[in-house]
C-alpha cells in the first residue's frame, strides 16, 4: 500500500498540487455509513483516505480492525480507487507497582 500512497504524492507533486488526504472514522455515525462515506470522500476529491479504527478494547481490538478491513473491501467492490490507510491506536501496558 505504501507504493500506492507514494504514487499519489508523486503525481500531485508533478502537477504542482497538494494531495488531499481525508479522514473518516469507521462505523461513524453508523457502521453501514462507512462505505458510502468513503465513496463520497473520493467523489469529493480525496486523493487518499485515512480510515480511523475505533478503539474498543484495550486488550483485544481484533474484531474492530477486522470490520475496518471489511469496509475497505466493500468500498473497493463499489469502485473506490483512492489508497486507504488504516489508523489505529494502542495503549501502553499499565505499570505495575514495585
């Protein structure tokens, strides 16, 4: 995926234009809105879409990340061409008293 993003930035640089990088949170406001939101961002001129993965569980974020990947697959099936980056977060482990 990094190559797709590099190509977008190189093409925009060659055009003398900035890249339009957008952000949307997966599942907001409802899970079924994610794919239409991604398609609308691209239709509105987004060159790259950053898809935020909601942090649901500090120890096991697996199902949330899997759902975000499903959104990307579904958006691709509906014609999305823009590169998509998944943005997640992690929490450092709690420190234990000595």
